[in-house]
C-alpha cells in the first residue's frame, strides 16, 4: 500500500508539473513537494500522456460526432483537439520545440545557442518550427481519418485487416492516445544517455532532468506497454511496431543532434523531442497502413 501511495504522489506531482490541472488543498498537502519527489515524477511522464491523449481523443470523437459529415470535418476536429491539449498542458512541449529551434538555428556555438534557448522571446526559427509541427500533426491526423473507412474489416471475412470500428473516428482517437503516451516515454532516454547541458543554478528542470535510474525507466515504459497492449486489440501489432519504430528513429536523431550541438540536453530539449516523436509516431502509423 505504501508503494501505491508513493506512486500516486509521484503521479500527482507530474500532473502539477506537466499540466495546468490544479492540485490544491488537502490533496496538495498530502502530495507534498521535494526535489526527490520531483525527480521521481519524471517516471510518470508517459502517464501524463495517458491523460492528455485521452482528452485529445475525447474532444476529437465528440466534435466529429457533432460536425457535419463533410470532407474537412476530421481536420477541424483534429485542430480543436490540438487546441484542447495545448490548453491542458500550457503549451509546455511546444514552447520547448520553439526554444530549441531558435537556439540551434540562431547560432552554431554551444554557449550562444543555450543562451538563446533561455530567452523567453520567440524568433523566426521557433515560429517556423511551431507552424510546421502543427501542420504535420493536423495533416497526418487528417490522413489517418481518411484511411479509416478502408481499414474496417467486412463482417464474415478474415482478411487480416482491422476489426470493425466501434465508433466514428476510432483510428485517429487510437493514434492520439497512443502517440501522446509513447512520445512522452521516449524522451526520458535522453536523461539516461546525455548530461544536462543547461545552467544548473537557473534551470527550472534541472532536478527533474537529473540522471534517471533504470527502475524509474521501467516504471515509465510500463505505462507505455500498458497502453500499447490495450491498443493492440484494435490495431495489429505490425502497425504499432512500425509507428513506434518511427518514433524511436526520431528520438535517435534528436539525441545525436543534441549530443553534437549542445553536448547534452535541457528541459527544452525534452519538450522538443516529445513533439518530434509524436509526429513521427503518426507518420509511422500512416505509412504502415
């Protein structure tokens, strides 16, 4: 029971750190706060993906049911679903992507790039990265929506295709939920592989980004495997493997980029990696279909 209570406290700290959901009053007093608890909460980064992905999927499904049955309805639903996730997280990871793009695009010198990344103002590279990332997300989700009808298995057949849909938009909802979870699990490997490159004295994420233990990584990937196991009842394992492989390749590319340019990572790098891995997951799923 103590272990479950500790995991619950760690998860609620992650909710406080990674979302705008309030944890106040007696609940906040029970959770408490300490550097050790904040460090441990990193293991529940994919668990935040479970929450954010569920909200994204619910908003998408609800809007798709309310909107006219028109060609652009999935695109509108995807756009407003993305708005919901940004409101829920405060654009935490999108901000990291913009900062990283500004830093790496603004200077080839390590120290100058890190200095730019700490600047709260957004530059041209950050704006371009955000716009392109959002375009990639929305277009890939719209593509998955357009592929949904052709993936439903006719009754009485055993063609190895997907099971009959339970509701309209099921494929995009599945992709959203799984993509948010997987893309929040993979960046934790950066903490394991690379040193922290930011200023320890001024960094808000230094305690969160301290070296993560193998046990904490196992907790994080337990979240991922749980969701993948549930989703495998709707999507064939081959499709999930391809989608996850694309996300892993994106992680490796980001890790190499940060190692070469920054000789480490910062909190912004984790947010940027989450965004890139999420897009890569949707791309891999679309390619696999």
